[in-house]
C-alpha cells in the first residue's frame, strides 16, 4: 500500500514537522517524511513502545475499547499517534510545532487521513 499521499496531505497542516505510518507489531517505519531533522526510524521504534504499553494496560484493565489517539505534549512540539482502525497493527504518527499549529485542526487532519486510507 502506498501511504505517500496521506503523508503529504498531513504535512500541509499548519505547523506540521513530520508524519509517518508505522507498523507497531515490528516497530518499522512504512512511510514518512518531514520538514525537520527528526529521525523517523527512531521515532517509529520509540512510539511503537508507547502504543504497545497502552494496549497492554487496556488489556490488564479489561477495557473493551479502542484508542482514538495518543497525545504527547512537549515544550515545543505536539506528537500525535492514531492507530489505523481498518489496518490492524498500523498507526499514524504526526509531529507539529506547538507555536505554529492548532491541535484541534491537527487531530482533525489525522481523522481525515485515516478515512482516506
């Protein structure tokens, strides 16, 4: 599957720095691009651990639910993770500059990107 179009659309969002599609069963970056020096291979592997930890915790708590998105707020960036519902084991990863982005619009862009997959 070619995810480049989805990545390119996400990168048009105000404040977008990087976007990727990641396989969280392996931690592999399937597609990604960005306007920053962020190493997407390392980010993919690291955020795979975040997704796995949340999935494990939900299972331990017997939560019969799914993750819409995970938001990590840094001093200067937002990192958004959104599992792709129709492609089990994959997630979208989106990095934005905090001072140049609108979080609500960024989350909306992720929802739209997931729908277009």
